[in-house]
C-alpha cells in the first residue's frame, strides 16, 4: 500500500467545496436529500468529498520486476513501456499467479490490476504453450482494452489472442478462434453464443480471469458465468478481480475456487485525489449550466454520464450543435462507432465524451480532468466507478453531480 508522508488540502480551486462557482450555495450544506437508485437510496452528501492531494513515498514493494524471473523478451517489453516497479496489486499478485494459485484480487480502479494478471499469464503461456487463457470482461470496451494491453506486453513472444464481443461480426471471431489463440478475451453474452454454435469449448482453458466480476453480476450474467466455470477442466486456475465482494461473488468463490489467495489493495470507497461536489440546478436550466461549465479553462477533457441511451445521444447532439467538440458512446451505436468515439476522445480530437455506464468500468483514458454526472447514478457503486475515470494514479481529478 502507499504510505502518505504529507498532504495538503485542495481548497483553493474554483471547483473546491468551499467555492461558489458550481452553484452549491457557498458550499455543501447537508440537507439529507436522497435519490432512489436500484433498490437503494443515495444521500446526496455522498457526492461531496474534499480532495486531499498526497505526496507519496515510493511503495516499499517486496519485489522488483526482475524478481519475477520473467523471460528476457517480456522484461524487454516492460522496459520499453517504462515499467520500473510493480504497483501494490502487481507486487502482491504476480508470484501467486505464476505459482498456479487461485486468487481473489480486490483493487480500486487505476491500480494496475490488468497488468497484475496479464504479465504472469503471458509468462506462463510463453513458457508452456499448452496453457490457454480465457478472460471475461463485462463490456466490449474493457475486453478490447485488455487485448490492447496484452498485445503491447507480448510483443515478439509469438502469442496470439482473439476478442469475442457483441456488436462485431461473429464470423470473423469464429475465424480467429479456429487459429487456436493463446488468449480469448470476451464478454459473457458473445461467449455463450459461440458456445451454442459449437466453436468454443471451455474445457480447453487452463486459466480463467473474471475481470470486474461485480459488474458482470450486476448486469445479470451470473448464470452464464456459472455455466462457463462448470465446464472448465477439473485442473485449472481461476483469478477473480473486483472492486467489491458482494454475496453473489462469495457464493462463486466458495463453489468454484480452491484455497484461493486473497489480496486487497484499496484506498477507500472513492479516490482521495478526486474532488467531488454537487451542482444544484433546476432541471430546466441544466443544459445551460452545463455549457457554462464546459467553456471554462479548467474543464479540459470531460466525461459526462447519463442513464439512458436516448439522453446520451441527444445531449451529445445538442452540445455539438452549440459548437462543442463532443462525441458519445451508448448501446445503440455499432461497435465500430463506439471504438471511433473512444479513439477521438483519447486522442483529444473531441473535448467531451457523453456516455452511459458502459464506459464507467475499466476504461483507462489518460488525463480526464472532470467527470460530470448529468443524471444521478442508479447506485453508489455506479457512482464510484464513474468518478474513477478521473484522478487516476496520483493525478488530480474532479467529479460533479447535477442535482435538482
């Protein structure tokens, strides 16, 4: 874990809780108002948290990357990406995975957990080509991001992958599977379709990763996941990664994992370096208030969340019409359109990305300055993952939630 040695309050910013620029009546005054989410009431005070920027000592990790005895090519790839020391989740996970242990990893977003499972799995597949890895992610975007990271880490190692997600031509994915890739990365629904077509056999996998498993269970994939786990060979390795451990995950752990190692690298419910506040505004004035915020210099790269696909589409169109550089991702867009919108946002071709919660989990986009909850999230867990898109690593971020 990180050891904080000194910290300072971020109270001087115009977006700090003590300021008035976000129409929060001179700072947040608890009113105990609540908003109904999926089966839970969220007190609006949970959307307000003062940022503390901390200066951290370098982690006194137990290992360096040299200690893991990775192959020379993998070490070369790490050096080319300026990976010098493992993060806490990598430091605590990699040896256990290399040793074949089942593992449960609890980690906040932005802690480096993708590399925590990819690096040892790449090494194991490179050393023993009989190993086959299945990685399951909740969203298409996260699956593709994992594949991008895999390709970067495994340059020159002769390892191959196939991404199997909805919204893309299934026959291309079938063709990719026939090449017998070392890694298959997919979403539960598409993996089920491929299984039903007889082109994927889960009994071939010696390693399985369930990434963001809490999100997959929230999305109703528990039955699909159980069926996949039941079809794995008797001897296999299971890795579960999650931000939280709700009861359904505990049931899966008890049923399918063997003497698992548990690691936890968390820093609280929400990141300390995300300054969180509310914007109190009448519903009829929300759009004008949003535009007032977006023209300020501080909002350099902004991710805006809404609950509905229609709302996302309309807001992005309205912002574009009024001269803002904006794009959107939502479930009604074709996958290629979603990928193009993400690319434009990552490459700073647009300043604003409007999204449903499909973007809240797992996406790693550099330098998002602000997350704006244009509509209140359905659950506090959704809120945590929305605002986790900003303030990543040791960077400063801001989160604003519109309330009426």
